[in-house]
């Protein structure tokens, strides 16, 4: 089963604030949001990165949508923490 990559999450104005690091690489203190039609974003001030994934289909938290979001987030943190630069920077 794929789950949303959420650590200990506290409600925040823009979704939730992770109070602990998340397995995908997101730092404690990051903000995250999940919308009803599988829209997701996160903002990680500690790593100076943000990500947005917008899909427009139901059901909410669909397995394929969660797997896609997890792969996106894990891949971005792999680039950042692996020391590789994103193209164009």
C-alpha cells in the first residue's frame, strides 16, 4: 500500500506542517497539502525546494497518484541530497 508521505503532521494554514522528517526526504518544518482531486504540493524551507503535482481525477488518494507523488518527491530529494544540480542552474 502506498501512503501519503507525511511525518507527524500538525494542521497549518496551507495544509499541514511536518514536525518530523519524512521518508521521502522532506525535512521537519515542511508544509504539505493534498487536494480532493489528487493535487499535491510541499514546501521545504530547510532544503530550499518545493514541488507541485496536479492531477484532476478521483478517487482521492488513488494508489497510482500516491505512487507518482512519492516518486516525484523521492527523486527530487535524491538529486538535491546526492549533490547533483538540476539542469539550468
